[in-house]
C-alpha cells in the first residue's frame, strides 16, 4: 500500500469514527467484586471506538472489596470512571447518579456480573440507527456455571422473556436496556424511590411519550443463573415489593395497593398450562421435574405476594 493510500484509508477510518454516537455504559453494583471484574473485562475490550464510549461504575453502599475493584479499573483505563451512590440503597438511585454524570448521546445499562460479546456496543448502536429505535432491549441469555442445580435450571428455563416484556408490557429490564439520551431528557430519569419495578415505570413513561421501543433478539447479554432456592425467593420478594411500590407511589396510574394485596388471584396457583408456557423446554423435562417446578412456581408466586404485603405494611410505619 502506498503512503497516499495509507493516508486516505486513515482519513476514512477517522471520518467513520466521527459519525458514531458517544455512548455511556452504566454499571450499578453492590457487594459483587468478582462479578464486577467479569463485567468490566468485557466492557473495556469492545470493538467500538474507545474514544467514543465511557464506562461509569456506580457503587451502591458496598461494604466489601467492590469499591476497590471499581477504583482499580478506573486507574487503569481512562474511559472508565468510578462513582458512588451512598445516600440511597437502590439500583435506580445508582443509575440516576450515573446519568447525571453521563456524556453519551446513547446510554447503555448492564448489571455487574453480566457479560457481553466484544461487538456488543457496535451492534447495539447499529441496530438503533438502522431501525430508528429510541429504547432498545437486548436478549438476556441465562447460563449455569458448573453442575446445574435444580434451582439454576428452573431459573434458566423461566427467566427473562424480554420480547414479551417489550411487546406486551412496554418496558425492558434495566440490565439489558439501551436508550437515547434525548429520551431520558424528555421523560426524566428513573424514580429513585423504587427498589424494584423502576424499570417498568420508566419504560411506561417512554412508551406513553411516543418514543419507539424495540427488541434485538440477536444481541445477547449473558447473565449467570441464581443457583439456590434462597436466591430465587429473595428475588421474588423484591419483585413483589416493586409491584406494590408501583401502586403506592403512582396510584393514579396503577391503582391502589389494596386492589393488589386483596386480589385473590395473586394467592392462587397458576394453571398447568400457564406453567408450561412460562418454562422453555417443558416437554423435555422429566415428570419429577415438572411436578417440582410447578410447586416452585407456586411458592415463588406466594413469596411475590408476601413482598407486596410487606411493602404495604412497612410503608405505613
């Protein structure tokens, strides 16, 4: 290649880089140093131009070595910044803290302990630009490490039906959400009062404001399964609290708390057909697994209801 052609190629590459939007990647984290390392290792090695994206890690009151990990990466990589959200224990408060510092025209959210492919950012931006999407949900692929426990298998088969969330309920879980900054400027950031369901409330504001929601089934983000019954129950209780928080904070939009917690339907078991439809690969399960997973589905529904009741009671104290 001649010197002239080399210069021309370089100029073309610079021009191409100049046309891509600047992206802010936001990572809230609480007490998960190893998960944070795994996430950051995949984020710092993206094919997207390094000078066109930043990573904002927000520690949310960790009391272990997590803050030190965030600081270590911030010292090693110029495009990574370590922040703190100490005032409120809430992932939405942490994300909103980062939004105040973010410089991106596009904002991508990912949870600590999740990982992505090297071309994740590149493909996300291409999809948003080509399909004119303002609010994009990526696919979440659950995986188990080592020998898979029954709890992990249940989690893998039942977790994250993202397409349904977007098409039927008009929101995306924040762990896999990418949104244009102008959308946030229009509808406002997350409501920091939520411990769960803040992603749903934010998505509803976006949908009602008329922005374009989309789902990218071919852009994967990887999330380890929850491996114990205790972990599944803890998440279920948190989700139940979030359902009541929607009604407690915005009763004019979602109805009253009483309408939720005094509704008999939230205490009744799902029908076999509902469980079959909720679990991928149902026909491949053994009879014992089907019975166990049916019972587990009901248990989690009850703990979900408990979370809603608990939030309603605690909010009145």
